[in-house]
């Protein structure tokens, strides 16, 4: 159901969503928020199993709903910014304790975690850009797809095992630090590989 190069499942799902876009457009125009609510319910409860090619459909539908109704995602995210920040802070220790989506409880919480974290990230990024706090190298946006494709193949796994040796403690604070350092280390390694390959 997926390409051998596993990270490209995202591209596969995006192609499927684009093919279905006329149907999604019709449903949003005629069913409105009810149609969006059905997708959010499926995402948060898992009542309808996710089929190959449909893993990202809820976020595609959110984007389509906002675009069709002339809404700006940054403005809409700002309206629920405080709730997203609080829920992110509350869910974070649970996601660390239950090891992300790799346990039964973590798997139940994971869809909520991804959604509130996405809203939080949008607000944080909007604040950083609007206030000019960060000037990124021109190569960084160009490297994003390369980093996405490479990270899941082997880099993330090695980073996780490396950090387990560096910070082997299961103390909640050290486990939280390790949880945050793994993706940062992974991105740094992938970006370094990208820069070396472009020389």
C-alpha cells in the first residue's frame, strides 16, 4: 500500500487527495462545517479505519475548508492560540511518558497531540516571522523535503538510540529533554548531509 521509500507515503496521500479534490470541494460547499466535523471525528476517534492514501485527508480538508471560505489559517489559529498552548503543555508529559504513539494510551492521545501541536507551531512561527526574530539561511527552506525524506529512513532511529545512551535515565525531566533532543539532532544531521551533498 506504500512505496518502498516509506517516507513518500505523504506524496502518495497528497496525490490521492488532489484526485478527490472536486468531491471534497463539493462536500465543503454543500455540507460546510458538518463535513469538516466528520473528518475531525474520524481523526480523533479512529471510528473509521484509515485507508492507504487517506492518512492526511483531515488536514487537507481543513486547508480546503479555510481556503474555500476565504479564511486565513494564521488568523484562525490565533483565535485558539491560548487553548492550543495550554493543551500542548498538558499533553506533552503524557506523550513523553507513554512514548508517543507506540503505546495504547499514547496512540489514543496522539491525534489530539498532533492537532494542538500543529496549531501551536503555526502561532509560534507566525510570531517569529512577524517580529523578525529569526533569519534563516536561504538553503534551509530548500532542504525541507530532503530532510523529510531522509529522516525516517535511518537517521531518526540512530538518533534515538544514541540519545538513549547519552541520557539513559527514565526520570521524567531527563526523558523529556531526550524526547526533544532526538528530532533536533536528527534535523541537524540531515541538514548537514544536504549541505555536504550540495557542495
